[in-house]
C-alpha cells in the first residue's frame, strides 16, 4: 500500500479556494469602497450583498482562479 503525502489543506484539489482567494484580494483592494457605512436610501451599489456579487463577478474569472 502506497500512501501519498498530501499537505494539510491542498488547494490544488479544491479549486474553489483559488476563487475565494481572488475574491478576498479584490475586497482588500477595494476596501475603502466596501467599508463605507451608507445611511438608508442610498443606491443599491452600496449594499454589502451587491459588493459581494460585484467581487464574485469581477474577481472570480477563470484566469484569476487558475493563478
């Protein structure tokens, strides 16, 4: 029996981790935009869920996920 050595948490076998990494990097780069605490009545572009969707669709592209 041959047991291959694997790191504790190998992202190579879980490609979604590369996507999450790209999304978190996008959020860090745009943190000034995302840290604004809007009062009610502002456009939906300042909604936290909108920011997450924007991060997903902007940062999680195939070229960014592959590294």
